[in-house]
């Protein structure tokens, strides 16, 4: 069953006029002490300078835009959207805040509403966005197409954002702190080894490399790794051939980083004894 908010953007969350309210909504001045934060709030980081700007604006003009809440029990509410506004009025010492009380039956709808509000009103950083998308997948069985429809993005964009969660936490923290962007993160994902990812990321941060420069750096790294792999493979083939000539049977070398194993085939017990004699001769 399709959710009502899908594809409607911010207008689905905060009506511009009271006449646009749905039957399940009402506007009220609600005691701040009666509003609890939502466990489905996708934003993990609140920038102090942005909050200070909002506090100054509310102090001068009041709360222009109501927060969005749902009633969880009579007289008590849970915040859906507007945590920055709620934090600002708390710091200003307000006792009440204008709010749209909306009937939201499911936690999936609650997370979806919070996610849309944060993305469209003041963008989440891409790691917060990725975690929110992943929660929709894990906890509410959304697929990529459903998430894309909810937030107004194509499923490829959603998929690329979720992939950022494969990066080491150190790199994710750099994205959260705005030292690098989502584009940098996507480029680093081309490197399979996480230690190498971190090493390159530190270089990117230190030198202030652009996304394009980071992509070139990653391509150079991949090119060097490919050359080493080709050379290594050629050496292994040569060793295999030499062993096969010496032992007179098929030999395969399975190598991985610093260790591996050698497989020597034999077709009878007599064949095995012949190979063992040859190996003993080689060791003498």
C-alpha cells in the first residue's frame, strides 16, 4: 500500500496554510516539556553555528514554521520534524512551540517523514542519509526504488549513498566533518583494501585534493596494483611450468598475499612414490 507522503516533498510534511491541513492534522501551541525527541531522527550532528543563527532568527521573529509532532498518548507527543527549532526554543526559554499534530500510525512513516524533512529542508550529510536509508531497508523492508520515490531521488543515487557505509569509520568521520565529500568517498570505494583507502584518504585531506584529483590518484593506485599483479602472475606461471617439467606431472600454485600452497597431482600410488623420490633428490 502506497504511503501518502511518497513523492510529495516538503508540502506533504508542513502545509503552507491551515486550510491545507489534512483531517488527521491540527495546529496547536504545545508545551515543550510534553515533546520528546524521536528515536528515528536521522540527523546525528547539529552544527553550532547553524543552531546559533536559528536562535537569533527565532528571538527576532518568533517561530515562523511549526514543528511536526505526533501524539503518542494523551497530552504527550513525539517529534517527527523540527529538532533544530525545538532545541532553539529550549535555549531561549520558551514554554510552548507552535506545532502541527499529525496522525502517524507506523514507525516506517515516522522515519520517512523525518528523513524527507531533513533532506529537503536542510540537507543531512551523506553518512546520516546513508544510515537513514539503511534503516528503511533493514527495519521496514523498503527497496531502493521505494526509498528513491519517498525522497525524490533515483534508486542509483540511493544505492551509491548506502555504499558509503562500506567505507572505514575514519573515512566516514571525514565525510561527516566536511573534510571530504560524498564524491571523494565514492572514488575511494574503488580500492578494495581498507588500509589503502584510509592511506589515500589521509593524503586527500592533507593536500586538499578535489574529487577529480582523488579519482586520478585512485586510478594511479589501481594501475600500479594491476601491474604488480600481472608481474606476480607471470612469475607464478613460470615457477609452475618449471615444477611440472621437474616432477613430470601437473602442478598448481595457489598464492594469496604472503602465503599459499602448492598442489601436485598424481594418478596412482606408484606415481606418488616417483614424485616423492624426485622431491627428496631435489632437497639433497
